[in-house]
């Protein structure tokens, strides 16, 4: 059985994996999503949220 890392690599190199990577890159460029991620990371780190 392949390791989890190898299975992830195989998926990312598949057509469906590449398509999903492109979707994530597109969403990551959106300023609204960047702000939501910053808030989530601040909460996770125990910092106060900025609103």
C-alpha cells in the first residue's frame, strides 16, 4: 500500500487534482477570502479578530 504522501502526490498530478489546484489558486486571489482566512488563522492562534 502506498504512503499517504505518495497518494496525495498522485492525486495532485492527476487531471482532477490539477483542476482543483487551479480552483484553489483562483479563490486564494480573492481579497474577501484572504480576509476570511486571516480571521480564521488569528482565531486559531488565539489573537483578537480585526473587524
